């Protein structure tokens, strides 16, 4: 889905981080807002249930189904859109699996759940984890707080990950155990072995309006040593980002809060 909107562009290696850049296609299909809305819906409600419901109700009723899932009209911060895009980047372009969608467990619009925004994994043939990605996502539709955004994201990721049992791993293992998934065991094995293996990597996804982003906004990563070793920054620059997020939310009758965080 994401490849219909943006494409990977440059990969630049810096002293303290790697930069992966993504640019918007010159021609964007008219269906992209609907595709993004459907992807967002799959983060809010299990996609197998959405597919089943769509067969009975059709697309136009899915917004009512989503609203009925919450005690009040659903309001999301624009930053939630960043989690959706981050997941798509990791799965479509990096070939990892995101085993849980955190937005599905949010009840109130300002809920902040279980540490890191996105957890992604790859398995080896023995069913053990071969790669674990911790991903922090940020959205910026204006110039607000751009200058230190990337460093703040890396520092947040370090606080989440530099602990014996990262909250996102424990939460994901519990959710997957409740679903009867063998991935729960893989995550628990990983926790037991984590101190002796080196399969972690750290990623920050920044989705920014191209008219409000400056090349100097990443200079903050060079000022002082980072608390993580060589994180990867994924920079997605698109036009009229705020308007697109609002249109995608409106398709699902989701109200957008006034800030990006």
C-alpha cells in the first residue's frame, strides 16, 4: 500500500546514524486516501474481522463499526498516523513482521501505551528471533519543535530499550500468548537470551510536511554522542501532510486532535 504513495530514495551514512529518505510519487492515485484509511482501520480493529464485516456491511459502514468499538467518538492525535506509516515502512521496505498493532489497544485518545511505538521481528528457521527492531515514530505537519525532534525520538527510544525487559516486548508477548500464538514463546526466549545476543536495532520514522522540514533539522544528532549506537532515521517527506491526515481520519469519522504528538 505505502509504495503507491512514497518510494525509498537515498540512503546516507553519517557518523552517528544512518538516514533513509522516502519521497512522494509525482503522480499519486486518487484512491490513496481510501487505501490509507483502510490501513488505519486495520490498526484499530483486527483485519480479519474487518474483511468479514466488509463482506456483510460494505466499506461505507466500516466507519460506523469502528466508532461502535469505542465508548465515545474516536479522537486520535495526528501522531497515530505516524505509527501506521512506520509499520508499513518496516513491513513493506525492510521485510520484517509487526506482530501487534498498538492502536488496537487504545481506549482513550490520549492513551500512551506500552513504551516503543512499533515492534518488528524476523524469525530464523528454528522459530527463534533473528532480528528485533524498536521503532519510534514522529509526525510533523508544521515547524513546531522540529529542531530537536530527531534527538528527542532517539533519547525516548533509548529510555524504552535500555532496560532488562522492554515494556513493548512484555506487552506483545502477553497479547500474543492470549491469542495462542507461538510468537509469544519466541519473544520470551528472546528476553531470556537478550543479554548474550546482538540482534537489536533502533529506528526513528519521521513523517514530515516537505514545506516545513529543513535539512538542518537533523544536525541535532551530531551535536553530542547519542544514547544508542548508530540508529537508523527514516525520513518521509510529503506535501500537505496535515490535510491528508485529516482526510484519512474523516473517511473513518475519526476526529483529529490539534497537535501532532
